[in-house]
């Protein structure tokens, strides 16, 4: 690439019918100045581009990191959801099992209570039969002791006396 210095130092051969040297020199000075300005702007632009490319690269890395973090967070959230669902399912199954066990215990208690009631009824029934038999015996004895025949015997005993003639 040509430099501003090369433009300034450029020498042209003289010709008989050539251009005005002062005009050419002034033109070359202006071109050199414009070239220096453009070159300086180019260098600044190149530096800015490099800086921006570096920042862009950094932002791309940050974006990749954020995307990776987001993906990891989504995976973690999905894993947590799946784990929570599994735990909830296990808890539900355990609860169902415990409820089933408790219901079976209550059913067993009801069976035993029914058996106890049946046995108690049988015992009470036997006791009632004995009570009724005793009541019938009491009635029979009451009828005997309070009956007419016993009254007559008692009355005869009261009137009975032992006579002396008979023993002598």
C-alpha cells in the first residue's frame, strides 16, 4: 500500500509541455493529507472493528454460557420435576398401602368383635337358660311351699299334740 510520504516525495519528470509544478505539488499535498486522514480513519476503524469483534466474541461466549446455563437449568428443572413426580408417586403408593393395611386391620377387628359377640351371646344364652331353669325351680318350690298341701300339713302339725296315753 502506498504511504502519504511516498505521495509527497513522488517526483515526476519534466516534460516540455507538462503540468504546472506548483499545482501538481499542491494537489499531491492535498491528496497526501486526505490520504493520511483516510488512513488514520482506516486505522481507527480497524482498531474499532478489532475491539468490537473482541467484544462480540466475548458476548458470543457469554451467550453460549448463558444458553448452556439455561439448558442446564431447564434440564435440572425437568430432573427436579421428574424426581418430585417419582417421590409423589411413591408417597401415594405408600399411602395407599398404609390405608389398605389399616382397612385390613379394621376388618380383622370387626371380624373379632363379631366372633366375640357371637361367643358372648352364646354364653349369655346359656346363662339365660340356667336363669330360666332356676326361675322354674324357684316357682316349683314356691308352689310347693306356698301351696295348699303344705298349708294343710302345717295346720295339722300345729294342732297335733302328743298324748300321754299313747306312750305309757
